[in-house]
C-alpha cells in the first residue's frame, strides 16, 4: 500500500487564515510540566486510528526528555473538563517551528474543533518567534487533515510516496 506524505509550510504570519468555526467552544492550555503519562496518553488516543508508531515504544525517560526540551511546547485542548485534542510545537535553531503532532481524540473529530485548534497552534508558533511554521501529514491521517491545513494557509512544499 502506498502512503503519500505531504510537507506543508507557512512563511509569514499574515498567511494564516482563521477557521470559519471560531466559535468552537474549546480552551487550550500549555502543559508547563513535562508529563510522560499525559504525553503517552494523548499520542496514543489521537494517533491510534492513524497508525502513529514512532513514539509507541518510548520509555518514560524518553517522553520526559522530549517534553522537557526548552524548544518544545505541548498544548492540550479541552471542551469543558474533557480533553479534546492536542498539539506539540518544536522550534529549531533557525526558528522554524514544526507542528510536530496535532490531532483530536476520536469523539471530537468532525465537530469543527480541528480548524479552531490548528488556528491556535499556528498562532502560538508565530508568537514563539517563528521564521516559518511547517508540518507534515500523510494519507493514513484523517481524510480532512490535508484540506484543514490548506484552508488555514499552509502550502505543500514537498510530497513523497512510499510503498509500505
């Protein structure tokens, strides 16, 4: 089965297009204290249906090392008291900010929250002082992922297909 990966970028804050569903009722909070249990939970709950595997065997020490890096931020979206999704941002030495992980828990998909959360993630990346914001998605991710990224102003700069 071929999997196509799309790499997308936004080169200026002015390219960000807000979600038309800004009224999505979510609160987003930064996780200031690295938490391996929370990181593992969010990664698994969001990525399970999309075959995310790169961190599935990480130890607590690996989670804490990643989440404790000064250039990495984890943000959790809540609808009321319930976790609805999250994103992880990572800035490199050239101030490129990657939206390294982004997604919703299964019960929150299809409710307009994804566009709102992506708007917040991109804004936060620019607030970090980004020179560029980028991310990647693939054909195993949710079928609306690529459209959501493009709707927010991200443009594909690279695409690759691999047989799996």
